C-alpha cells in the first residue's frame, strides 16, 4: 500500500518522465524542494517496492505498477481541482486543497464528485444553479431564477 508521500513522488516522477523520458534525483528534488539525499532514499524505497526502475546516478522511469498509481493520483487531483473551482474556489487554493484531499478520498466519493461535475457541465438548469451558488458564496444572497425569467436574474440578467 502506498503512502501520501509515495503518491506525491510517483505523480511528480510521472510528470517529469512525460516531459523528458526519465527523471533524475535533481529534477524531483527541485520540484519538491528537498535535498538530493532525501530523494535518493525515496527512490531506493520506490524501486524496492516495484514502483520505479532506479539505477544509481541514472534516470528513473515508472514501472507499470508505478504508472497506474501516478495516473490514479493525477486523475483524483485533477477532478478535485475541477470540483473546487466549479464551486468558485480560486485556482491556487483549489490546487493546494486538491493535493491534500487526493490521498484520503474514497474512490466512491471521487466517482460521485466526477459525476457531479459532468452533470452540472451538461445541463443548462444545473449551470444556472451552480452559478447561483457561486453568487451566494460571494454575497450571501440567495436568488432564484429559471430559463424563463433569466433576463431579470442578477446573475444572468441583461448586462451581465
């Protein structure tokens, strides 16, 4: 079973490998703002557990097992960031919170949040109420409008 730290490393290694074809200790150390010896220790651990292919002084790549964990972690992160921004949270805060939440989120909850985003992106009525929710978060004012009386709505009305 992976730890939060393992998942963070695998996610970062995956991003670097996608860009360069391999990741080096210094790449990951720079990304995580850690010392090279800390990263080397983690590389040894991840190699021993079968998540990466590691050669001392060389670059690392992910094994199939490591790629799968990195992919799932990145998907959860992206979905959570999208969800939080969907609610009106600014991007920086959404990124920070998504990074924390991604490790503890139950897969059933993640699936429900993903479906919520899909649903509210597709339905006109859903878009209306999610935009009203954002307005409510910002102002504390509850408003009600529908497709029929949209022109009188403070969020969707004429001039907005």
